[in-house]
C-alpha cells in the first residue's frame, strides 16, 4: 500500500514536471513570435517588403489621455494595451501650432500632429554619423554621445530625423500589412499606429528623438540602456515610451527611443515618473491647435 502510494506520488511529480517544461516552451515560442515590432523602419526595410508579417497583431484597449481631460487609472501600472481584444480606433489628429520659444516641449502623438510644412533645420547627431536631428537637439546628443564614449559606451545613432513623406510611406506599408491580415481599415490604421506613427505624429518627423543603436526589444538589458537611464536626463533626454505608460502613449515599450525635452524638464520628468503627456498636462503645456485661416 505504502509502496503504491510512493509510486503514484512519483508519477504525479513527473507529470507536473513534463507539463511545466511544455508550458515554458509554448510561452517562449509565442513571446518570440510577437516581440518583433519596430517603431522605426531600418534603412534596409524601409520599402516595407523585407519585413516579415507578424502572425498576431498587437491590440489596443483603454482610454487614452487627451487634451483637457487627463484620466489616469489608479492602477496605471497594470494596464497592458496588448491584453484586450478591442481595437480603439485612431482619433482624428489635430494639427498643432509649434511654439518656437518652447520647441523642445512640442507634443506629437495620435492626437496631435505637426504642420506638414514645418521645416526642421538639421545637423548630424554624433561624430562620424550622418543620422540627423534638429540641430539644437544634435548639439545635446553629441554632448551625451561624448560623455557615454568617455565611459566606454557608444550611443550610436540608428534613426533620427525622418521626413514627413518617408513617414507616410512607412505608415501606409504597415497599414497594408494589417489589411492583408484581414483587419478592416479602421483596425489596420489603429494597429499600424502603435508601431509606426502616421505622418506628422512622429517625434522623428520633428527631429526631436533618436532611436539608439538598434530597435531590439532586449535593448533594455544593455549597458548603454543602463547608462541612459542614469545619465540621459542630464543632457535633456527622456525615455519617451515607458512600458507602464502604453495605455496613455498608445505606443509599445520602446527602450531605444529617447526624446529631447531640455535638461530642466528631463530631470523633472524623470523625478516625477510621469510620461510626457501626463507631464505636459500637469504643467499646463498641452499643445495648442493651429489657428485656421
Ligand atoms: Zn523612435
């Protein structure tokens, strides 16, 4: 009797072990398949033809932060925009007026877009790189690049300023990809915008943001990322799309995307734990729509 019980116990344990191993591999398989989203198109993939279609599309939920109506859920860290079946349609983006005195606080996202004819004066972002940024941001980036280099780390520019027309092509390609997967127009546009913003809605169109080194999902595990988390604010840069703010930004976690806001605001944002949308709301600097006529 006792012998039989022991045998049953061992069999049970073996069964649980096999089950656990199986679950691990299934989980690993699916995370590999769904974690290849890119906010930017690397040069080789810019025509949209070299990118493998993802089997499962990311899905949006939740009410986003909009001008004059900041709603931040109390349990903000637990909201994940990828965990719900509802796809929230893209809002109609309002064209904003860019305040030249506070150009570094310009907010573009799914709700606000820059004027299509806004001209960025650009400069190379770092020594030996032809990746460009707004010339004022390039100066700050070069300083940051040199400081990191002195610590033995190279914040190699990967993607900076991107033209309005390039953005339009990238966004249309991404939308087409989702259409080809059977999503309708509204769904496809909303899903595409989570990884590539519509033209004028990307900080890359303003030359205010840099994708650093690459757009690998595991960039957050690198020494360069740790350095940025520690020091970037001293040069005016913030992590623009934190993981726990996806429900506000409507952008997937992008550890590689660093946005210039000036040293004072970067330090304040870092200390506050707010994302840019929340911070601008808090200090009363949300965008002003461009006057018509
Ligand atoms: Zn980016």
